[in-house]
C-alpha cells in the first residue's frame, strides 16, 4: 500500500488544507508524493464545496526540496530523471491552471523544489522562521518546477540570477522585501493568519475570483509550458554529470 505522504483536511467554511506529510525528511518531495499531490489538487478543484486551498508542510518545515535519497534502487538515466521531473512539473501546472486560489503557508525550510512549489502558488504566507533557497545549481542541476519563470518575474532578473548563482538563503523578512512573500507572521500566529486570509477569500464571490486567476495566469501558462519543456531537456542531462552524482553520493553517506 502506498504511504500517504500527502493528506487533506477540509473545513465547513470552504477551505481545504493540503499537508505534505514527510516531517522526518523535512517534507522532501519525491515522484510518488507528487503523484498524490497532483491527484488531490485535481479532486479539490472539482469539489464545489471548496473555495480556497492552503498548502503547508507537516511539522516545522514547508519542504526541503527534492528527496535526493529517494530512488536509490533505480538505475540513474536521463529517461528516469525526465519521468520523475514530469511528475514534479505536473503539480506546478495544475496549481497554475486550476481555478481555485492556492495559498502556500511556509515555515522553516522552503528549499529547491520546495521554494519552486511555494512560488507556483497564488499567495505565500511566511512565518518568521521561513528560509528560502533556490539552491539547484549547488546540487548540480538547473532550477526546476517553473522557478526559471516565477522567480525573475517576481523579483527581477538580476536578483533572481543572484539567488540561483549563489544558492544563498533568504529569510522571511528579506523575502517579503523582495516581493515574493505576501505577509510575515510570528511562528505562533502563522496558522491563524493564513486561515484568516483564506476565510476572507472564501467569502468573496467565487466566479469572479476564478475568472481573475484564469485571465491573470493565461499568459504565464503559455510561458510556463515552454520553460518546463526546457527543464525536461536540461535538468535530466545535468543529473547525469559527475558533479551531481558526487553530491548525491556524499548526501547518501551523510557527508553533506
């Protein structure tokens, strides 16, 4: 039986919360987890009782990125890497194309694919403990899951390049100043603040909200498809380089 690495909590006020459920791995994402998340997002988008979706991680962290320790038994290949990446990209496409707004509630780490996943959402609420890093180059691959589009679109080309080329950590207040976080709250208040925002959105007329998201994202989605196709060509190739293999080997031996 497949482990439930994502689960949903529904409320009577039109809000559903999707929870990444691998706290022992800081909610690191893997292909199976992304399949579950994609299915749940599609189901919630069809549920007329749901108006707004919150995405969060269980425990102290949002998501520490791709689980590089996962898939240790599979044969490394461009084909396998491409197949896995397609599942990650599919989640981003669903969030962007679905009509209902998705709020990322981030505390702790949002690293690599975790940061990309947050950027794919419509709004980002961060706790003071939140730490963002688009550290793909550090592990030997190119930015994935739409980050090559979302980050420069949000904070500007030169700031985005700096974050990619250095892999440095951006804490919550700086992320807010840069413009890719909507609000920052103390850790003890982030749940209530995010829920309050979601409740206000759920009380709004739903049809204009759906249409607004669809129109706003229409141009973005055309570019997103092209960016993700480029990712699917480039990142699996980088995953076969000695630099990336060395990073994974060190990680699996707990040297990093």
